[in-house]
C-alpha cells in the first residue's frame, strides 16, 4: 500500500476487479479476456482500478449492491465490504509491517482497509499508521478498522459485478479472521476504496478490504464482517513488529 515515508513505491499492489469493457457491460463476463489481458487490468494502473472504467454500468452496479444490502444483518454480522487482492509486502503502512510474517501460522489473513475506515493519521496526511476516524461506526456505515484492528467474517457467493462463479464452495462455508496491516488509499483506487467515512465506492459499499494473500478460491466476493478483538498472538506480533508506536 502507501505510507508517508514510502510514497508511490508502496502502491505496488493489485487492487481491482476483473471486468470487461463498456461494450460488454450487459453481461460483464470474464470469458472475454485472456489471462494476460486480465493480469494487465488487475495490475497497478490497470483500467478496472479507476472510477471512470465503471461509468455506463450504473444500472448493473446498483442492482448488485441492492441485492446484498441486508446480507450482513441476515447472517449476524455488522458490516458489508467489497474485496480485492494485492500482494504481500514487508513495508505495509501500519508501521512497516510484513503482511506475511504478521499472520504466518495464526490462521489470520492480513488485509488493507479502505482509507475511509482508517482516515485519522497522527503524523499528518494519508497514509502512515492510520486509525479509525471519529465518524466511523454504525451511524455512517463505515466500519472502524484502523491499523492493527481485527474482525471476523464470511464471503458471500456474490460479486459487485456479473461474471461466472468458479470458486470452490469451501470459501463460503467458513468464517475468516482478518487483521488490518495496511491501507488501501483512495488515490489510485478510486473505484474501490472510499476516502471519507459515510461515502461509498463505485459499488455503493462504504467498506473495502484488499487482501494481501487471500484464501484459496478467492475472487472479488462481498465480505460480511464484525470487528472483533485480535488474538493474543496477533497482538504480540503487531506490537513487536510495527513501528507505529515507536518514538
């Protein structure tokens, strides 16, 4: 992701949906592209990371967001998020955390939360060591998920766009533990990562998680979740590895 000290270098992540051009918006299928074409669209600077890419698809986006609007509450969770995937990094914005090392062997998954979910920065502007701002919570629908916070949740068998469902069903059958180790800044991810609490992304979601190394079968599925205490081991690792609280 990005930190105040690391600037654009730490933006080397893959944060996008697999999608098609506007001419195919009615079906929005993945079969129209080769693996290489999809890789380019998903890479940093790829078309599907930009807000403008989704213009002209408003009706489809609205219909999909409406279909999941009550799913979190129905399943006993507090919030709903869209999801993408980037890659493990050892310079994550939450104090230069190593996203792989911080969760290795714990059963947790490291994620980057949208800027809106951690838009208070003790050292100034985005994006170093973000914490949940004053306007996060149920009143705005933006979950308070700053650096080093945890949650439990499940994937829904739905995406914010229409495409063939190829995932192994096992990903929908278990609950996942996540820890915020990084940030998904609004700049460069305008389609996915809201900037301010109470605002939504292009898919009308006020929350977004970018997974550093997601579970098998992952795709851009909706994720319902509830903030939860981190395990003792995750807390121990975070406070031993992160530079956020060091002078």
